[in-house]
């Protein structure tokens, strides 16, 4: 399995701290490349966290491993979940 990169629009928005722009671009990728929805889910969680919506970011990753059991993005999703929990002050998660 190979990891897919998002569009330049997503990357640029994330690098610029533009959570809304990243989410909008990811919505387009959901439609144009649904076969990579596991990757878009991880990037969506990152964009939500960047925008300060930690609960939304955590919710986006809830059930990731059940939804995408063979995903190459599992390790990144686990890391993102742990980072979100840390930012929320939930060190037991």
C-alpha cells in the first residue's frame, strides 16, 4: 500500500493555518477521489484540530480502524488521536 498525498490546495491551506480552506478542499477530494477516504479522514482531523475543533477532530478519527482495517494511514490516525487527546488534557487516552 502506498500513501496518497492531498491536493496542493489542501497542503497550502494547512501550511497557512487555513482550516476552513483545507476542509473545503478535502470535501472536493471526497467527491473526486473517494477511494482515498481514509487519507482524507486523517487530513480532515488535522484541519479540524488546526482550527481549534478538537472534539470534531477526535470524532473524525473515532472508528477509523474499524472503517479502514487495512489502511496504510492507521499509524498516522493513531498518532493524530493521541495528539488530540494530549491537547485536550486527556493523557489516559
